[in-house]
C-alpha cells in the first residue's frame, strides 16, 4: 500500500512534465491516479454505462463522463471538446461552429469515497450539447493548463440524414464460416448533395466498441447513381470480422467472499488483494454459451446493497494468471479495463517461479470482461489463445460519414447499432 501511495504521489508531482506536447486524439488516461474512466449515454438502467458513447443530435441524450482521482486532493479540472474528422484528426471547425458557449467547462461535480480503504474522489461531468454531428474528443486537464492532460475520451454525435441498413450474415468465403461474422451495409444518400460518393462517403464498422480493429470501407461492391444507393457486400473479407469467443470474466463484486473466477481475496486494513483463477488457452475448445459484457466492465458492489456503488465500491489490487509456455512475443490482457491493451499494465510478465504469465491491475469492485492476445502490428490477435466461433454473441456499429462539397468537416450522417442474439449479464 505504501508503494501504491508513493507511486500515485510521484505521478501527481512529476507526471505532467512527461506528457508529450501534442496529445493524440484517442481514448487514453495519462495519469496513474486517474482510474475507472467511463463515458456513456445516461439512461434509466444502471447497466447503461456499458453502452457506446454515441448519441443522436436530434434528441441528444446526455453523455456522462465518470472518473476517480486516487490522489484524493480536490483539483480544478477543466474539460474541452475537440471536433474531429472521420479519421480522428482535429477538424477545421472552430469552437463556435459546434458550441453555443465558450469551450472551457469546469468539472465541478464530485463526491468523496465512503469508508473505502483506498480513498478517492469520484468526478462526474455531463457533456455539453453540440450543434454539429461528427466525431468528438473530450479532453480533461488540470489547473486550466491544456498541457496537463489527465484523460481523453472519444464520442460520436450522429444525424439521420442518410438511410443506412446493416445485417449480419454468414461470410461469403466458406473457409471463414465457422469462425467469422460478416456485416453487409447499404447506404442511400439521396438526401445529400453527393456528386462523387466514393470520395465523399466513408463507412466505418466496429465490433464491441473497439477502434483498434475497426474497418474503414471506401469502395462499395455495388453503386447505383440513379437510386443513389451504395452496397458493401464484399467477397474478399473486407467487411468480415473474426467472431472470437465469449469473453472471460472475473466477478469482483464481493469483498468478504470469492466471486466467480476469483481464487482468493485478502482484506487488509489499508488495501484489498484479489487473485483470479489461473486461466488456460482455449483455441480448440467447443463453443460454450454464457453471459458476458462484450469486453466492457460494470462497477458494482454486493457488500453494501442499496448504497451508492460509485463511491462505496472498494479498489482491489487484482492479479491475473495465464498458464501458457513462455512466448517469443509479448502477451496482453485485453478489454475495456486495459483500454484494449494500451494501458501499461495490459502487458503480462513471465513469472519464473510459477511458470505462468501474470499482471496486476487496480480495479474497482464490479464485473470485468477480458481476453488474452498478442500484438500483430497495430492489431491484437486473440485466435491462438481464445479460439473463434461463428455463434459468438458480439455487438456491432456502423457509422457513415459524409463530406459535403466545400465543407470543412465530416458529418456523421448515419448510425446503426446491431446486437443480434443479445445476451447481456
């Protein structure tokens, strides 16, 4: 625990100076004392925090940003919105082109944790309404200094200008039918001034809210300019996703007992240690259906029922073990809890005594999904550890971007959410 406190304090003092001058516009947490970052549309159900941060500009349901600060010193945090093109580069729009107010918002709503061993301050911030559709990044920084960034998060605002349809079908390539899922898309652009559809329209598909394996479709398989229709039904696998397997999970909702897939919990006066059951590879195992969160996580505690999970849930130092022979390539634990492999703790280390790979994550009580993989270029490959089955339940999103003639930005003119055979915890 002393090491943890020292580590957090050192990052608070020196961490800002290590930030690069120009932050990449991506989902990222820059400071180790910032934990449990989530951005989602506000709804009536507690599990709405699992939903993708995508809202319609017409009704524009509120988007809520949550994060915890383990430094436990109230900070002056400020949020700013950045409008981005379809490729997540800053667009040419000025702030007053997409906002009705000055683009600097104080993050002033917070609660202190309640009787937790590791104290923290829980911040929450409602994203301001915008007037333009497209991709956005919210940047949160300290002391009104934009160089002191603590986190960035992506979100999307769409307008229903184009008619978009999508369906999940068996892959056209027979060799992939047992392991993959194909997403066919049709776009009708009759409501836009489109003279060159292949240059002005971009289609993006993503699986389970991941950007690291998103597919950008630019060349349709069928284009009818008379009906202003584009079809993306590729035969080369361009719109095919590896189906993967249902996610592994660990149930950390209990402090005084061991949840599912938890081997042990040790409760000390100032810290809680948890150890997950040892995981093994399953590439050739038969498909097994069970409930998961498609790689997301849910903050919740069963130790204080009826309370406030966000401020009453404990943080637990949780160690994961993966029993495989030592590999020539680095092994990662993947899921929203590790920013899909981007956080430093996502990379497992080899334990020479136990002959397993392991990593320790600081996790707030709740339910966490994950898988194991290795990095191939910029993409993580899970097939060799997890296997892939066409029956796997996944969620998909289709985003259609449009650049009007003479426009300075990409509009998000169509959005489809697909969750066939939905089975959520």
